[in-house]
């Protein structure tokens, strides 16, 4: 299980058998609880939301989220207490005898956690262990390297004779991987409003990052998208239906009904008024002959006065009609010539279309560049727009170009023409757009009009081995393994656990890294049977972790 946030989450709970020891795997993403010797009884997100009705343990939009952790350190004990109360209520705990709980190794708030557990719940015995070690013990790994990939961080432990000899940590986990992937894709597909949470399940770990990315680009050039995740086209995403608020819709319908009702009333009133204002024709109509004669005289005087102007207007209208006919005729001739060339010499016709397409692309790029340069204070274009003195003919012409580039309606027409040409060319040469695309265009899917995700999935997983990809100067997992194999040459076991360890190809990559740095040929790489729940399943009282007693706490032994 990789860690998506704010998705529909189902709380897991089942029947249980009681014992004197409670086990709590206190993870930064999920908290799991049950009794020792029994299966997992309860599992839910290790956070809650405040609502008017009380505390909610499911995602509530617009409500404040409370979690016990700051990074992977317990700091919010009020939130931890609320979650523990839910656990103890469900497990029907009458008396708190023994507790096994997980926490990050060398946590600075370990004493505060002990004080909280003894003061609030009065446990008789408490052991604070490490989830990855418990998971390893459950899978019979007592010596070797244990790699735990979690929600917040990646920890590497060296265990020998049931003792922890060395610890390394990388501040990168499932949560930060999701943030990194989301930021990449939102910057890459600015016009899209997709939610990329579920893409964490498609992460891939490359055995050789540079080689596999190069092969992936070559596959894309021949339209092979087997190793890619295609979500949708950008246009489809733009046109996603926006949910309409039913209250707004009802108000709009009611407003339209009122308008129709008012117009009907006005029409009825208008009909009545005309019938009242116009009585019988016998009483109101004056002498018809005198009235008609005056109207005819007025028309004749107006026509005589406007004869020259009317002649010019008519002439202009006829001229405009003739010009339109000529343009229509020219377009028709050009179209027929194109059709003839298409039938007789398809390659020549297609070449012309491609040249026209490339010309439009260059023009769009130049217009876009001019717009950007005109807003940059360091450029010549910006200074030219502010220049108020005498301009040369070249400067006047260039200034017109800049002003023309600011007319976005022209760009809209050019983009429509470009898309139409591309569709037309693709009907006869399906690989044209891919063959003419640069590597940057392919990686960013600039010319594909689709949301295709592939290299990004490799890149997010590659941060585990190369943290410099996100600007971090800490060591990657490969460097840590190199140091450990130099220091502990007799290591034969490498164990992988944690919710973030379920990345496709991770085991193969670690095998490659171990063979590169190990001094032995018999290195065994093992994955946890259940990376999420094995920490709970393997939790027991072990000598390698200190056991704290309530009596000693009351006597002040743990104060120092």
C-alpha cells in the first residue's frame, strides 16, 4: 500500500481475542492495534477532523486535520490521546497491563511519550520498539540490513545478534513522493485539473535509470505506450463537466419563470391598451386623400436630396459583393488545384502541408516570444515600447509586430489552423508529429495533446537513490548500501519492508545495487510478506528494546 491522501478510506476492524498485552503500531499514516497472539483488530488513519458533531476519523472537506506527528516525531499528544481512546474503547480495555508500541528510533520525544502513557493510562509495562525490526523478526530476519520505506522517511538498519548496530535515514517517503509527483504533473500539464493521487500505485523503479528512460523515449517515437500511463487528452480534461449546485440551478429556473410571466403580462396589457386607444376608424381617421398626398411629397423631396449619396452607397455595395465573389472564386480554384495535386502527386501535396504547418508553428513561437520579451525590462522590445522620440522605419515596423503579437485572437486562429493541418497530415503520415518532435517535446508531451505519464513515474522513485533530483544533499540508498557493505562485509541478508516499498521494480534495483557494492556473492534480497501489517504481526517483547515499568516510573528512574 502506497500512501495517497484524502481518498475514500475504509476503517478496518474485525473480531478479536483478549490477552494481557496490547500492540499498537503507531505509524505516521495508519495506526494499527490489537491484542498479542491475535490477528490485527483495528486499523485507521492516524489523524482526525474536528466537526460540530464531534471528532471525525474520515476525511471531512474544509475541516481542520489533526495528527500526532510533526514529520515523524510525536508532538501532538492531544491527537494521540484521542486516537488511543478510540482504540481502547473498541478493544474493550478494562485494565491497562502491558503495551508494545512503535516509534521512530532515537525519537527526541520518547520520554514525553512514556510520561503520557504512564500518566494517562497507567500501563504496568511498556516497550517502545521499531516497526521495521518487528517486521523483520516476523519474516525470520534477525541479522542483516533492514530497509524500511515509510510514509515520511526511509530508514536503513543494520541488525546483528538481535542488536541494532547502525542506522541511516533519508527524509523522503510516500507523502513527499506524492507531493513531488503532483508538482511535476501540475507544472507539466498546466491546462489540466486532474487529481494525481492514485498514480503512486504506478511508480516504477528503474534498474538503470538513464538507459531505461532513453529506451522509453525511443518507444514513444514509434507510438509504443505500453510502459506509459495515459489518463486522457488535455481537451477532454478541459471540458470536464463542472458539477452544478442544485440550489443555484433552482434559483435560475425560478428567475426564468418570473421573466416569462412578466413578459406575458406585458403583452396582455399592450393588447388591451391598443384596443382602447384605437376606437372605430370612422371617428378618428382623417381625410385619406390629403394624408397620402403629403406623404408622397415628402418622399419625393427626400429622394431628390439624397440622390448622389445613395448612388455612392449602392456602388460601394456592388463593389464589395464583387470582391467577395472574387475571393470565393479564388478559394474555390485553390481548393480544386489542391485536390488535383493530391490525386496526381500526393507526396508533393503532403510536403506543402507540412511546410505550411511548420511555418505556422514558427509564427506562433515567434509571437509568443515577442509577448514575453515585451514584458521583460531587460530586453530591447520592452525599451522600444517605451521609446517616445523619433523612430526609424525599422523600429516602427518592429513595434507594429510587437503590438500585433499582443492580439491573442490571431493566435487563436493560428492554433485552430495548426490543429486542422496536423489532423490532416496525420491521416497520411501517422508518425509525422513524433518524428518532428524534439526530446523535450516528447518528455513534456507538448505535441501529443494527451496526458501521458511515464518518465515521471521513474523519476519520483529514482529520488530514493538520487535525492539530488529534488535538491537534497543527503545520501541516496545506493551510497548508504556502499558504506554498509564496506563496514559489514559479512552481511548476507537484505530485507525490505514498509508501505512505500511496494514500488514496481524496487527489489530488482536493490539486487543490482547490492551486487555492485557487496563483497559476497550470496546476498539474499527478501521482501516482507505483508509490508503494511507485518510490524504488528511481529511485535513481541524483545531484549533489544528496553522495557519500562510503572513502578520504576513512579520512583523517578526514567527522569534522567
